[in-house]
C-alpha cells in the first residue's frame, strides 16, 4: 500500500501445526509493532457466508472499538451472503487466539468456505483470489484514511 509498510509472517509458519503457528504469528506481529493485524482465512466447514471478525468479551460487554472499525471496512462483495463485521462471541466458538493475543487492532477476514461447492468453484476461477485481494486492500485503505489519518 502506498505509504504503508506491509509485514508478512514467514511462510514456513504455515507448515507448523495450528497452535505453534498461531503463537509464532502473534508473537512476530506483536514484536513488529504493527498498526493493525489482519488474518486471512478461507474456511472449511461447509458454511455459506462471509464475514470479518473482531475481538470482544461478551461477559463484560466490551469490544475493541478499533477492531470493530477495521472489520466494518471489509465489504465482502461476493456472490453469497455476507454477515458483515461480527464480534467473535457471535460465532459461539469461545476465544480466538489471534484476536485475543495481538496487541493492536486485529481482525480475521473469512470470505467463504473452500469445501462449499459454489465457493470452491468461485475460488478456483482466476478472478476469485484477485477479488479477495482487492477487498482486503480496499478495506485496509478505507481504515487507514478514515480511522488512522
């Protein structure tokens, strides 16, 4: 992004089992002192939606205002239902390590499900990954202009 540094974690982290990979990713981002953290997902589980998830603590009734503002920028324009920005408690999955342990506003972008036939067909087309990358770029650009500026 023009005027912004993008920090990527080492690709070898993704060869590790899930828990060690998450710990290394979060540690790296925290040490790098980045302004925002975005975890990109393409889920399994045969869902039919897309969303951007931010941290909250449902028991205390609090959430990350900046995380919510960041998630709200991700207009997931895909040929299936978008649930928009949602707090992690909305999914009733308990805590999400990436959102709980990062020290900066953070979100998880979930554009779809790789094992849902219609989604899989979309992601296998040439423009599927390009659209995903475009959405991520536009979401970050809007957040940078509207919130961080």
